[in-house]
C-alpha cells in the first residue's frame, strides 16, 4: 500500500525532532517555562537600571506597524488601534510592547486572542513563568498547559487562540533564549562592586574621630584617666553643638592629637572594572552606549556602524513577533468573512533614515534640473 505524499513530506521534514530523543530530559514531554532562571532575570532588571533601560529602549525602538490587506483594511486598522488588552491598555501597540518585553526578558512570550460572540473581542498577554509547554501529537506541535483551580497542570482548552513566540531557539533551549543570558556572572560582580562602594561610604562618609592624649612625665600618669574623661566629654559636647549649627572650639592642654579614623586607608578604584563590565553588558544588548546615557568616546564612523547593527537587531526582533501579529489579523479577517492574507508593514526605525533619504532625493532632483538646463 502506498503512503500519501503529505505523510512522506512530514516524515522527511521532522527526522531531527523525533519523540525518542527528546530535548526535555527527565521531564519527558513537559517543559516548565518558569523557574529560578526567570526569577534571576527579573531580579537583574530590578537591580541594574542599565539592563532595564536597554530592554525598554529596544521595545520602543521596534516601533509600530500598519496592516495591508485586500479587504476591510481600514476597519482592521481601526480594530488594531482600539482593541482592549487588559490592565487599562488599548491598542495592538500596547499588547506588542508587553509581548516584546516578555520576549526579550525571558526569551519567550505568550498571548491570547479572546473571542466573544463571533468577534475578536480582546488581546491579552500572559506571564510565561506561570505556564508550561508540552509536546503535542507531532514533533512540530506544542501544547500550552497551566495549573487549574486544584493546582493540577492541564492543557488549556483553546490552543488555537494562544500565541507563543520564542527568541533565538536552540536545540538545548527549544523555547527561546533570553537577551540577558550570559549576563548573570558579570551582573553579580557589578553588584558586588556597587555594594562594597556603598558600605565604604557608609563607614567612611560618616567621619569618626580618634582623640589621642599622650601624658607627659611625672604626675600626669596618675591623672591620665581623669584627663581622658574630661577630653572625651568636651569633645562630645563640641560635636553635639556642631549638629545644632553652633561653632565651638575644642581646647586641650598637653600633647593631644585628633585624627580621622580610616583616613589613611585607600579605597579601591572602581571606575576601571565597572567600565569593563558595562562594556560587556552594553555589547550584549546591541545598543550604542550613548542611547543608555554612557558618554564613551566614539567617532562618527563608529556611530553609523552601530546604528546599522542596531537596525539589524531590531529587524530580527520584528521578524520574531511578526507571525503572531499576522495570526491576530488573520483571525479578525476570517471572523468577518474575508479570505485575504494580511501583510505587516513596519514603520521606519529611525528619523535619520528619513533625513538621509530626503537628502538623496534632493540631490537627485538638483542633478536632474542641471541636466535638463544643459540639454
């Protein structure tokens, strides 16, 4: 009996993803998306403002988009502008911002299309740390699971309404890799440096004094205790008056010296190691340093190269989320009886590109004008 052509194609296309050698290890078919790694990434964003700002800027730099289709294009764009997203947010761009934030932080993002009364009523993004993924009936199928009221992890009932996007998946990490991967080691060193600097300023910033009285020869040794108590009380009174804004002199008889405790101790220079760690972290984000408020010297040529690299990074993120956006638009069109396919048209990434294009058009127009005059 001959096999169908579709079955042969599917078998040939999935030989590397069979169910015998699964990437899920001891968990068999279930991979939890939440865990210590996700909590670590969230703690890194909360502790290091540079990382939090980098992800926020990447989300905003991805920009917006419009949709082109053969039917009901204006109605579709109006729906995308006003669709409810929960938590007081409206519009596909609010959904996209939260979706991208999760994608860059955890390496994956989950969303849901809410259908009510035959209409696409809302879009919601989910928390990837509260769901799990199970391999479906085929090696290319995935089933998203979540705990029910009793705490039992079960597949969600409407899998066709769920959105799942992964960032740079690998064989060992089939459900995406976070932008913050490879940063925890450097982030730990950076936080140790800042914590040490804070402790040093807490100890040395509040100046403490050592008052040393050296008694002379003769009977001064017998009254050394009494002299020490007198000097201590007078010094304490002078310090208390200083808190009130009263200037009071300290007068003592004999060989008395006042020194600042710890003044001779040298604090390690933190600028060089912090700069080296910051360079590694910024390089991983793909953002030019000046976008993060770092005034590192760079030539104009280097800045243009960084802008080109940033553009390629942003387009890679856009390509990752574009299938999910197309699914949203396709479902809305099908629910309204349209069989056309939508096309996502992204906005220009930077104003600099528009300026350069306008200048190029101006130069072409001037060249054409000169050419026509010569003819």
